[in-house]
C-alpha cells in the first residue's frame, strides 16, 4: 500500500493578472508542500483567470503565458503542479491544463467539451481537444479533465479506457441557485461511471456579473462524497488517499457544511459586490437609501461585503417621501454604522422645472415629472462618486428591470447593481434571512407595501401585478422562454400576462444600458439573455 496526498487549491484569481496569479500559484504550492502534499490541483485557466473573454485574442497573450509557465518550472517547488491556462499551439488557442513536475511540463490536456450556452461562449475562443491525458502520479494512473468535460459522459469513458484510476477535474463553474447540489450529484454519477475517484477543484470569487462559489469536493470510486471545502472563501486543504490492489481508496474526511439556499444566494451577492469593488480598486461605495426594501437589502450586502467604513448612504427626500421612509432609512444607517446624509432634491427639481416650464406649457403631469425626481437623485450620487472615488450601487431588482420599472440616468445611474438578478419576492426573503442574523433592516421596511414614492400614495401594485404573480410570469417568460399563450394556459390572467410580456419586450433597450450585477439565477439579464433591441418579433411568441 502507498499513500498519495492531494492538495485542493480553491483560489480567487484576477482575470488578466498573469504575474499576480502566477505568484499566487507559487505561494499555495509552497504551503501545500509544507503540509506534506504530493500534488496540488488548481482551477481552470488559473493563470489568466476565468473568463478572460477577448483578452484571449490579444497577440501578447501567448508570450505572457509562456513566461509564467517558465517561471513555475524554474521555481523548484518540489511538488507536482496541476493547473489551467490558455495555450496557443500552431496559432490555435486551447483551454489547457498542464502538469509541472521536477522543473518540466510533463504533459498537457486540452479541454474537449467547450460550453456555448448560458453565460459561456468558449467556442468563440478555443479549439477543442480530442484525446485523454493520463499520467503517472506517484504510481497512480491519473486523468485530467476540465469543467464541462465532467458534465458529458465521453471524457470519463475515454479516461477509463486509457487506464485512469483517478481523475483530477479543474473548474471555473459559476454559481446559480441549486448549482452546488447539482454538481455533487453529477460527480457521484461520473465517479461510478468511471469507477475512479474524482477530485473537483473550483475557483472562488466574483468576476463582473459571474460569481464562483468554490465548494470544491472529492468523491470516491463508489460515488460517495468524501471531502468538501468551504463555500465562498479561498481555501487550501489536503485529501488523503491510499493506493492498493489497483484502486485508489478515499475515505471520508473533514466536510464543510453545504449552505442552505438563501444563505448561498446572500453570500453570492456579498462576494460579487466585494470583488467588483476591490478588484476595480474603488475606495468604497455610495447608494441612495430610500427607506424601501431594495435599497435596505443593498445596504446590508454592501456593509457585509466591505465593512461600514467604506459605505455611504444618502437619503434624498422629496414632497412624496413619507416620514416613515426617512425614519427607517436613518435607523438602518445607524444600526449598520455607515456614513449617512439626507440631501433634499426639491431645489434641484424646482430648478429643472423652471427651466423646462416654457417647453412643458400646455402639457399635463405624467411620468416625466416622476423620472425627473429619479434623475435628480442620480446626479447627486454620481457627483459624490466623482468627488470621493466611490462606486455608485444602484438598487433595482430583477423584476423591475424586466418590466422597465426604472429610470434611465436616474435610479439606473451607477456602476454596479447588487440585486440585478434578484426577483422582488426573493428580495423580501433575503431581507428576512439577513435579519435572522441581526435585525439590521427595520421591520416596517419589510412589512409595508413597496412604493417608489414618486407620486402621492403611490404603490408598485398600482401599475404592476402583485409581485408573487409577476415573478412567476417573469420566470416563465424570461428564464424558461415560454410563450404568452403557454403561460396563460397555466392559469394566469390573460391581460396581466400580455401586459408583462409586452413590458419585457419593449424594455430591452433599458437593460442594455443597465449596470452589471451579480448573477444568481440560471438565466440573468446580460451574458445569459441576448435579445435584439430592434425587432419585428411578434409579441409573446
């Protein structure tokens, strides 16, 4: 019997920072060696970060990667490295994984299954590989696969036929609700299929709208889960295995708990916000705190991501802002310890109306005046952003963005929308969830009917179906691509469905101008859903 100690390096790389990512690989490898590991496994495209997008088209990519690989070969780390990187071979770019051992690149594997759906467009950049890669790892025949390869049966069969007794799977697998459980079920199936343990390492952290939850795991040849790393944090942990009778045995070892659904979504928002702000080197964030549920949850996420010292909340009252809203906003700011200011938009609004009076003569009041209030607030927040170097967080949720219940250059003005992919009903659930840890959101914010407070006694449901109904319709139409007729057939009111579908269709132009935000559903606005703005497509088909 012999033993094999495998280090799982669940890291948070920075896209494009090849030198920085290379130094991180060295640092983790040194730590793993000090703990007695024989091999260390890193995520997919470790050296470039994932997804590098059109950086892959830059002519300087290839020499930068070559320099990084050469540095790792010369580093004398005294441990076997398995890591991912983009590699240009004869003018073709591959999503590659390599094994570096004793100063040599002993073998490479090119990803075979290139995803080209949802947020993925790897076919745009990479050429697929066509063969297995099995190498000797301290006497154990070991195969390498990369992310999507494990979602298809072919690469596992191929590896088993090539004699593999262990599979190392490198991943940059984005999070959405339910994804961790889905992965673990799949890995169990693949391990039984190949009759070999699978060690699955996933990256962690936020990259623009994508967020990666880590949650790296190992399953044995029977498909039993034996090891799980914590979600949402960088981690280096060892997996102990033993090799005898032509089988690699993996016993049950320390297991981080799998988070429940609402906590995983909340941590996705926190992680995505933290990394967007920090990786883009913003000093802090500023947001409009209205006393409503969306800005309340956004503030809670921002504070949990960055700490109260880096968060500024601005209440911007007008004639229609209730006393309760102002009281609740001030109270939440106090509870969370953030900088808080109240700046009335009334002088700005009146100045605009005075200027526009000759042009508005003979017209009646409509949404123009409501939008002007939102735009006054947007001007204030952007001015503070410019002066202080803080990123403006917008506070719109997925339901509002879907139907255009937002104002261009007003409440949509900003750099990052924390709740962009969070339906309104989920906003309420997350607010209650956050308050179970500590009641930072005043209960009246959660309990009272939502209102933009842009007109007297205004309520969101005056112009929209109830959110419980609206979110179901939106899920069917936006995330499941169901037609209006099929949604109506499920029992929804025809007038409501047709109205919602029309609002979604005509507001694509707004969504194209919306800030980036964290993706937490299987189909968010942005990379997932790419519809034309100008279109003759018939309503709701």
